[in-house]
C-alpha cells in the first residue's frame, strides 16, 4: 500500500501541472492592420478564423500567405533529377573556372610583388655608391660602369613606378 504523503504529493504535482498549462493560455492572430497580435485574451469577434494563428487547444498555424494579385496561370513544375544534376555540374564547372582564375591572379600578384622587391633592392644598391660587380660570359668578374649603373637605376625606377 502506497504511503499517504506520497499519494498526496503525486496528486498535488499533477494538479499544478494541469493548472500551469491553463495559466499560459496564449492567443495569436493577425490584426486588421496586418500586424501579428499576442494576448492572453481571445481575439475580437470580427477576426476571421483564418487570421487566428494560435489559440488554447489548437495547434499553431503559420500565417497563410495571401495569393499574389496577378498569379500566373501556369506554374512551372519542379526540376527533375536530371535538371538538378545538370545545374549542379554547371555550378561546379563555374566554380572551378573561378578558382583557376583566382589562382592565376594570385600568381600574377606574387610575380609583381617579387619584381617590386627586386627593384627596391637594385635601387638601394645603385644609390648606395657601392661598386656593383657582375660575372661576364667568360666567367671573369667586372664592375659596372657609370652608364650601366644609370641604366640599372632607370630600370629599377621604371619598375617601381608600377608598384604601389
């Protein structure tokens, strides 16, 4: 035989749960001006049932979308599997082409940055006044003349004019 206090507790808990569901009764409807209204009281009697979204004891109903004024007579059927597959392949091809284009652009940008860095270094060497030595095709070391230094400086400045 169950203990009387346990039975009393069970009864009290069930009464509280039953009462709490009634205490949270909420109504939701679309008002005359098209605004969603919330209240613990029922909507005005002039509200049509199609505009009442939620009432106690009634499941939530999403607001019905009003049909467009000039609805087309023909509706286009949903695309089939083959059409969706073709669309997917088209999008993938476009993505691959875009990725390839982005990679080429990144390579060009990297080349430009390397040229600019070379030009900065070359200009700094020429302007420093240090002798610039080169190895000629016979393998002998020779130093740049003033004309060669001026040409190298002009080339570096031309490249740097294209840099940021």
